[in-house]
C-alpha cells in the first residue's frame, strides 16, 4: 500500500514500509522538505516558547497552513459551530467526576494567542520527517481488530458494525497516564469515528498519545489524526503536519503535552474530548467536553462517507510495536474494579441523528475489544456522574507470551 500526504500543493509518494521517495535523490528530497516547511511555518504575530521545549507561532486564523489544501481553496472559516449544534451541546452538558481523587485537567497554553490568531506548533525538518514516517506506518483505520493484527493491540469498546446505526459524534473523559513507549512504539487512548467501506474509509481520531517517533520525546500529548482512503492510497496526517484541520482556538494547540498525569494508586487526572458533526455544515468539530470549547474542525470536503454520518465509533487503548515486545497500555496494569490503578474512560457518549442531546450508548449497542496483551472490562452505565465507563490496559511485553 502507498500513502499520500499532501502538504501545501506538493504530493509526496511514500512506500509503506520505508519512507522512500521514488526517483529522487537526497538533494531533491531536501528541497521538497524545505518547500513544505515554508508552507507549514507561516509568519507569526507572536511566538510562544513552552517549558517542554515546544515553539508555537500565533498565526492569522485566515492564513493558517491548512487553508493551502486544494480542496479548501474557497473554504470560509467557521469560528464556531452552528446554532443547531450549540443547542445539542447545551442539552448535553456534562459534570465533572465528583470523586476528590479525580481531577479534570486543563490543557493548552497559559496565555494563548492574540485575538484573531491561532497557535501552530513550529515544525522543524526533523519533525516533518518523523511525522511522515509515523503516519506512513500508523494510519490505523479499523474498528474490528484481531489479536495482534499488524502490530496493533486494542482494548476498549466499539459500536457494533453492520447494525445500520449512524452517529454524529463521540466523546469521553480519558484518564491520562504516561506509559513507557520507546523508538517506534506507540501507547495511546483514543476516540475514533469511521465511515465507508474498506478502501474508501474515512476516519477521525483524538485522545492522548505517547509516540517518540512522531513527537521526538516520550511525553503524553493531546493528539488528533484524520485519514481518507482512496484506491489504495491514504491521505491525512497527525495534528497539523499537513493541511486538513482548521484551528479556531487561540489557547489549545494540537500536539500539546499534558501538564499532569495520573499515578497508580494516587491522584487521577482526566481530560474530556469530543468529536461532533455539525448538522448544518457537515464539518466535524473537535471540542473539550467539559464546557464544549471548540478547538477547530475538519471540513467535510476532506472525506467521502464521513461527509454524511459516522458508521462506527471506538473508545479504546491502543498499543503498537514493530518489535516482539509491546509497550504498556494505560497505567500499565489491569485490575478489574480498580479505577485508581487501571486506566479508565468515563462519560462515554454518542450523538445520533434526531436525538436532541449526546447520550451514553446502550449496553447492546457496543462490544468489548480485547487483544493478547491487554484487557477491557467493567463496562456499563453507572450513574448520572460517571455515565457509561470502562477500564482498559495492561503491561504489554512479549507478544508470544500473551497468546
């Protein structure tokens, strides 16, 4: 399979297993990288340096790099969801988890960008090379995953495929840990919506991720990705490393590290996230679920089937390893019934056409996904505070010993 990543107006053809550009020498490839960097790193009104070593440029919201995408040439930026979606969100307002041991975490930049600008993480040549390599290998786009499928291991819940039901959003409150992941390993907690048949499938994901290949460190970061398959070629990327996602928040950038993480048996920190389709525009909004703060959106023109509704949703831990050993998932342990030792997702919700508010899924609407080294369980509706919740994770290790 070959993967296409569009940056600016340049299309790069990548070989699935090697990031090799056919017919080009190193000089040509370096020139292409420089061209892409100029397209990504727009002139800044203000520059913000973080304690984690990241640099964010405050860029005019109407000049952000994603608007260079050919499909978005005449796109009119929407600074907020439609009144119809806002009405649904207002009817769906969540409360914080009441336990004193659970702390809702605020993410983003302390001061933020000036009005009319948005934070874009400055991309270096090394960042771009890592992003290409990571996306080429890790554009996961499946709901039903067999044990050990392609090096990916899932543990969580998913809506039943083939049910005929459609969705216009998915959200949850994610317990945030910092599992150990090295080299090309990935450990993440994700919310995903998908639509379309194999070969034409479109997907959107958000959550937290430890991905040294992508970010160049082992911090737990807020991430997004989008994909669209078309005749064996997959377009899309992580965060803002290619045109696609339109940033509207001046405070919360994509790829930002979490300032606090949960400790086994100690204080638990969680972050709420939501992907929601606007019933008027058809665009897919990314939001912080606590106060339904919009971060930005993916225009529907990026997708084929997702331009209508999602056909499936997934809430799960994800682990990947290209070697024989798999990284820890979640907290790195799985103890049924222990929500201060095992990673959880709570306030799991979906949006459905014709329903005036987000609501928890029905028990018969979801199935548990588990893999060889990782488990999921304790999934059920609890009360008006937790809503629907489940536990997931495990220590990883040798895939052979997990069979």
